[in-house]
C-alpha cells in the first residue's frame, strides 16, 4: 500500500464498459518521509474521497482484489486516512 493525497478528479466519458460507474481521482503520492512527491497517479475511487484527503492506495493485483472485481486497473483508493503518527 501507498499513501497519497487527492489533488484532483479525472473524468473519462468514453471508457471500457468494465469501467462504467467508476470514479477516478488524481493523487500525489507521499514519499518515505510522508511528504508529497511530484509523482502523480490515477486511482479508482469507490470510497468517495475529496480533494485534500490523504488516502490509502492499493496497487497492481491488490487493487483489483480490493474492489472484488477483475477490472483493468492498477490503483484503487481503499481508505481515507484520519491521522498519521511517525516516531
């Protein structure tokens, strides 16, 4: 899993039928120091996150398993983070 911050939404009116009903979020991933990197990622968002939310992201095969479907995706938001504590 990775941490990311939602920085926008992505709309695709024409897409594979398997992706109908899916919402997409644009994320900036957090680095090892929990700081925003410049790395961007598009993830399926079935959670309903909003811009500015810190989220948990599953990638690759784990993303498809997390949604319980065999979708052609490689990232899915699986949780909205309430807090992060680092020692």
